[in-house]
C-alpha cells in the first residue's frame, strides 16, 4: 500500500465550516418547538449550506448534514480544485489565464441591437460577447 500524505484538512475550529443549530419544524409538539435539534452546516469557502432536522438528536442531524454537504457535486468540485492546488498542478494557471485573456475580443450591442467592437462605444456596454482570436 502506498504511503498517504495529508494535503490539507477542513475543520470547524479553523473556520472552514459554520454549524448553526435551530429549532426543527413539523410534528413533535412542544418538545420539538423548544429544542434546537435542527442543524445547518455552511462551508465558508464556497457558501454551500445544508440543513437536517429529521432526527430528534442534534448530533445525529449534524452528522447527516455533513454527509450531505460533502456529497454535493459543488463541494466535490471545490475539493478537487483545492487538492490540485496543493499538489502544485495549478501553479501556472494564473499566467495561462493572463495569456489567454490577451486573445479575447469584446463586442457590445449598440442601441439598434447590432454587435459592434467595444472601442466604438466607450461607456455604453449593454451586453457583451466574448470570442477567442486565434
């Protein structure tokens, strides 16, 4: 088995997640209305959040909320990008984006709805079209 190396960690104590208890809704009567058993977990870097209030226990709801969060496609995409950054696969990404941005031509629509070069209409951007110039 290959040696594993910890690239980075996520934790509540580091501020990566915000866990917020709230009162659950629905069936359950007075006990349900008085107890903070619902759990909302927010991932700070992406702004993604999930809620869980199915169970009577806050800890169980918190565990389920975390499971739902890490299974979201948006979180998985963020995790893959962050992993690639830590492995050094994105080290030249900023330079590549800057090079590619030099080859973009911006056109705007004039008041008659025709696409014209941006340079002919300074300060009157209504909608833009981006195209690569090879």
